[in-house]
C-alpha cells in the first residue's frame, strides 16, 4: 500500500465511488446545459461582422488573457488587497481541485490498470502542498473576502446577500473538506489501535488536517466519534460540491462568471477601444439602434453574463461619482435580468411571427433615458473591467434607438445635431468661420501647397471657439518654427462626426464621415495632424470602418517627435512653473497615449509636472465627451469635481491636449473663483512660448509672426 491515507477509508467501496463517478457527469451535464441555454440567449443577438482570424486571437489570449486570469495581474496592479484576495481564492481552490483529480487518477490507475501512477511516490509530500498551498491559501482568500465585504464594506460592494451565498458555499466546501481530513487523522493517527489505516508520523505532513484532528480530540471526540463524523462530512462535502455546481451552472447565479468571463475575454471583437460598433448599411436595417436584445451583437449579450458584479466600473465612472443616475454596473446587471426574462419569450416564438414588445421596454424603461444620456463615453468603465465588458457600445446602441427611431434626446443635444446637419459643426452662435483663425497669418491651404507633408486638421472647436483659436495658432506657429511643410483644408473642412456618433445619430455621422473621407482621398495626405483627440480618434479608429484609412497623428506624439529629432530647441528664458497634466479620455484611455504629452512637458525648461491622484489609466473625465459638451448638466458638475482634484495639488496651472478639456477646466477654475492664481492651458500654448526652431523655416506660405500676437474674437 502506498504511504498516506487509504482511498475511500471508512466509506466503503464500490458504492461511494459509483456515486462520485455519477456526480461528475451530472455536474458536467449541468454545465453543458447551462452554457447551451445561455448561449441560445446570447445568439439571439446579431453576428459580429469582422470577428477576425483565430490565430492572433488565441496567441493574445494565451499571452495576455490567460496570464491575467491566472496571476490576477490586472487586479494586483490596480488594487493590491483585492488582487491578493482573488488570487488566493482562485488558486487555493484550483490546487484543491487538482489534488482531488490526482487522487482519483491514482486510485483508478491502481484499481483497474494494476499500475502505480507516478505521483503515488510523492503522495505524502504532495499532501503537504495541497494543505498549505490549497487549503491555507483558500482560507486566507475567503477570510480577506469576508473582512472586505462585511468589515471594510467599500461602497461599490453592495450585493451583500449574494456575497454571503458565494462565501458560504465556498466556506462550506473548505470546512467539510478539512473536517473529513481531520476526522480521518484523528480516528487513525491519534488512535494507536487503528494505525493499519494510516502510517504513524505521516499525519504531520497534512498540517491543517492534523490541527483539525487535535481540535476534535481536544473537545472530546472519541476515535469512533471521529470516524462517524468523517463519514458524515465526506458525504456532505460531495453533496455540497455537486449541488453547488449544478445550481451555478443551471441557474447562472453568482459564480457563473467563472465559466463565462474567460470566453468573454477570448471572443471580444477585434476593434480599437476608441471605435464604436458600426450599425451597418442603413438600407438593409430593420431597426435603427437597440430596442431589444436581438439588436445587440451576441458578444454584447454575453457581456451581461460575464459581469462579475465587482463594481470597479461604477467606482471609476464620473457620472456615478457626480450622483448622476448612470451606474455602468447597474446597466449590465439590469440587462442580465432583462435578458433572462426576455430571451425565453423570443426563443419560444415561431420564426414567422414577431414577438410582442417587452413590458417594460428595454430602452427607456429597463434602462432609462436619464441613465443613457448621463454617459460621457470616457471609457473609465471599460478600462476598469477585468473581463473586458464594453459598456459604451451598449449605451450608444440604445441612444441610437432613442434618436433615430423615437427622436427622443435632450433639447440642447438636438440643437447641436441640427447645427451639425445644417452648418457642418455643432457650435451655435459662433461668429467665426473655418478660416478666421488664419487672419493675420500666411497659413497655406492645401490648394496653395498641394505637396504638403502634413495636413493640419483644425477641427470645429479649434476654428470656431474663441479660446481654442489661440491653441490652433500656437500649433501653426510650432510647425513653422520646426520647418514642417504643412497645409490646412480651410473651408473644405467639416466636422468629423464625432458628436453625432456619440449622441446616437449614426446616420448623420456616416454622411459627415463619407464627405470627409472623399475629401481626404482626393488630396491623399501623407500625414493628418490633429489638435483634438476626438477628431484624432474618429479619423484614426472609425473612418477605416468606411474605407478611410489614413496616417493620423495627434499633435502630442508628432510634436514629441520634433523635439526628439532636434527640430525644436528649448528657450533658456522660460519662467519656472508647476503644472499638472490632465489626460484627455480620447487621447489616453481610448488610444493609450500617456507618455508623449509628458515627454513634451519634461522637455520644457522651467516646467515642473506634478500628477493628480487620478491620472493616466485612472484619469478623471472633464465631463465633455459622449456629446455631453452640448447637454445641460444638473447637480454636481463633473468638470467641477476634476477642478477640485487639480486644486488639491500645488500646481499653478492645469495643462491638457484637448480643446474640450480646456474649455471645461477653464469654466471649472472660474466657478471656484481662483482664476487670478490658477490657469488652464493647452500644452501647445506652453510649447509655443518655450521653443524656437532649429531648422529651416522656408515653408510655402510661412511667416515668423507669433500666433499669439493677433488673437481673434473674445480671445483678446
């Protein structure tokens, strides 16, 4: 007999083995049934048009997704305590599962093949491994979870009853397993008359079981009592494990995300985070936007089941932080409930019949209009989600239905869209034109300089908002100083369509996009340079959906390259200043550009950069994205919250690389009454005052006049 415990000691054979082996297919069948039933619900959604090849998907999942799942690296990086907690629970129970599996293999190989499985030789040492790295690790994780949920009680964890069920289930599995081991050791090792079942001295290699055995002995359990307890706990352990897995698999409750989340990560669409999901050909669409789960993609429906209900998205959401009705977690969880109720109705309908409308309606009912219009599309929820759920696509799909089918949208948003349709930009009341910012400067248009290396895309805000005109002039000045051969479109430029798309008017967006793509293809620019992250994101990530593939760069990366190449030389007479950099959501989270602006700031003499607590991936939105720039905001304003975060630092200025952020932060500073001591600046303005050219300025149409010397309109 191999060292260590006897298989099925005190339980008998073959009845327990038969029941255990019957339980395994029951659990497997429950899992298959549950996945099949839920997959039918998911597949009520539309197919994903560009799913992409499997090879890169598999490699990325193995290289990134699996590593993240196994190490909980994403958790660890952001929050150490929850990271250690989840790591301990996951790996503790995984090791115990491995231990059970190896024990079953050892038994069956010996029983039916009359051979000894290689691990038998190390059974005693492995017992120590299972106890410490399985049982103890799982215990640590569950203890940390209980403390976090019922002592620390962070605001985002408010599903206390659900947590109790999960922790109770896992705790019972762990406790009954330890009692089985402890009672067996107590009935053998502590009872010399029964040592035939257990090698003396071996029990110490199972320290947790040994501790339980000593505890049972200490409270008066006899050897026969421990033997009876072991039998009861063995059957209880098997029953709890089986019933729990069947409950999870069939009911899709609580821990079901363990099965769905890895699939959700692996199957996520291959598109840039900054790109919204296209609607397709309007002439073939039966419904515009999403009014039912059939209007989402199957992956979006899978999102609802993959959600772990951890609340990280909610915690990072600026709308939720400013007491708006939007909770990204709430949207996904409410949709999960709606899908579970709605899908059986849809699946039961004959193919030639239409399903009755949902009561209450999904869009505007289950997910209210106030919730949908609160989203700034900042991407903080997507960045925070450990299982890659895309809340923004789901919210915008429902916005599309409200706008295109129901014509229900905020009045101010409707005015901006009407202005976009009639005038090609969203700004009402402006007296400026696309070329007003060029007055007093000899800025070449593409007609005057058709061989330009760089097409400077000015954007609506850069041309038509007084404050941002100064920034556009600074950009042109820097390009001249660096000797860049550039040109602008002038009156041929129109809005990229970003506001229309984010506000749900996909039809208007496609008209604007196709117009711009046609214009750009006609001139075939070598490089398109934008000062606005929204223009940058739309042309770089979304125009390719419509055949518009161009080399698009945001100025932060391009200007950093000019500095690196020595085409801009720092002035020595710049006064010292402390600034804190605000990351634009559409430059940072949506496109991963964090270092380039900071490299520029580091190259500016006398400029000291200090960081706000919320920066880079965890940066806080200014409140203008997702079309919110053109909507009224009630209650606490998001930009005022961001201004408070700036004022918590000792920075004299807050700098950024986005025209929307500049306006929002200036308004925030004014609202706090500190405009005499604090300022908001675009990084281009600081650059223009801090660098001179080191190369040739012989650019067609160039002039050495400073753009700041002739501001336009109210920028005086």
